[in-house]
C-alpha cells in the first residue's frame, strides 16, 4: 500500500513538474524551430530565384529566335537568293551574359558584360538583346568584355532594308542616334523601314533587326540620301544579352 501511495504521489509530482517545465522547453526549442524555418525559407527563395533566372533566360532566347523567324517569314525567297540559308541559332553559337556597367558618356557609348575570355568570348563577337543588335565586343578580360554599342560614332554596321533589300552602312552618331550611309537617291527607303544585319564582313550574322528608319531626306546636289534611324535594341537598360558567334568562329569549328 505504501508503494502504491508513494507511486501515485510521485506520478502526480511528475505531472506537476512536466506541466511547469513545458513552457520553458518550448521556449528553449523555439530558436531551433526558427532556424529551421529560416533555412527552409532561404532554400525556397534560392530555388525560386534559380527557376526565375532560367525562365528569364529561356524567354530571352525565344525572343531572339522570333527575331530571326519574323525576318525569314517576310522575305524567305530573297534571303535564299541573296544570302543563302540563314542558319540556325544553337546553344553552341551563343552565350547568355549580364550587363555590369553602362557608359554615361553620350560620345563614347559602350557597356561591360560579365563574360570574358575564360568563358570563350572573343573580340568582334556580336551582342544582341531581346529586341535587336546592341554592338560588338572590342576588348576582353578573363571575366568580362567591353561592348562597343552600335550608336557609338566609331561603330559601323553593314545592314540592309528588310522590305527592299537595299544595303547600306549603319553608323553611330552618339546620343543613341544612327545614320544610314551610302544609300543612293534612287533607293526606295521609307520612314518605318526596319534595318537588319546583312551578314557582310562576317561579324554579325545576317537577319537580325538593328534599327528603324526615322527620317529620309533628299538633299539637292548630294549622291546619297540622308537617312536617320533609331536602334531597336534597349540600348540603355538591357540587363541580359546574348553573345553570338560570328561566321569565322563557326568556320573554326
């Protein structure tokens, strides 16, 4: 009977102690639970950021593919006649890069991307964004590249009018402006015409949109039209861009 009495007493005592200590045990366990919730949240955020980056990259590549598709659908017969096949863009012929820096000078216009010689980037490779041609690589470090924009006064880009096939040279004027040079007075060029890369020179693959004509002026006594244009690419705010292999790189393969 004594053992039953003391056993019952000790059981009640343990219940009281357990009830009293339970809040303290929960409080002691709270930092561990908070740490677990925090690490779970960090893991979820990292996974979401990774998935978002993949979606943005795929979206960029799809937009660039559409550039080529639109050009091909509009003038497939003439492309085949003048340029042959335009080829296919593959993951082996491009690299995705992020913009690190934009020049703030209206005279010298360039940007810096986070891919360099260690990533296989080479000088003269073309750079485009989701809307059109941005420029070309002019210098490298192991981990970055400087890109001269098509609006820089030192940049010249062989192009053709998408609607007619008329060829010319797109020259930068600074301040995000362009000039289409060496287009004869007899040429049919209109405001709103799209200028695409011609492929001449081997730096820029053919068929990529570069600019839109904004004005066409016939000056008396001049042999060529005075044609102004604006870039189609997001010159000042592109974040993700593509580095394209040029024809010489493809031949080396």
